[in-house]
């Protein structure tokens, strides 16, 4: 058994709101997390399994994060991509939602990983 939490836990972040596990890489949504001072914009945390331990890889957030987007409410991955949902992201209409598609995130520091 292992308990994972954000490097800097935040009240109301909702870590665990969505989970995707593929080939030893764990993506966990924290859809209520505040990013860059934007309320409830959301974030995805990533860990990689190493033996019996889980090593943090980094976090992913929308480049166009908006308040109350809840980025990370849903997550799906394939061997070649990761899709993250933000059901309340407003662009043109309030709460219209968005999905962000990222290429495979094996390299930290690319495509939104911090």
C-alpha cells in the first residue's frame, strides 16, 4: 500500500478526482486545485512506479487555465497521448467545457509539465 499526495497539499484540491494508470505511470487529477492563483483551474499530478515506490514526475496544467475549469476531472491515456477533461472551462459560453490532448508525456518539462 502506498499513499500519494501532492508535493504541496491544498485544501479543496480534490486530488484523486480522476485516475489513469498505464505502464507504471500514474496520472491523478486534482480538479479543484488553484493554479497560478486561478481558483479551481485544476492540475494533474504524475508519478512513475519504481519497484515498490512511486516517484513524482511533475504536474500538468492547461496553458489556458481558467477559473473553475476543473482541469483534471477526467483523464484518459493511450500509449501515444493523454487527454484531460475540464468540464466547466468557459471559452465562449459559461461552463461549456474543454478537453486537452497532449502527446505522450514521457519527457518531463515538455508540453505543460512543470
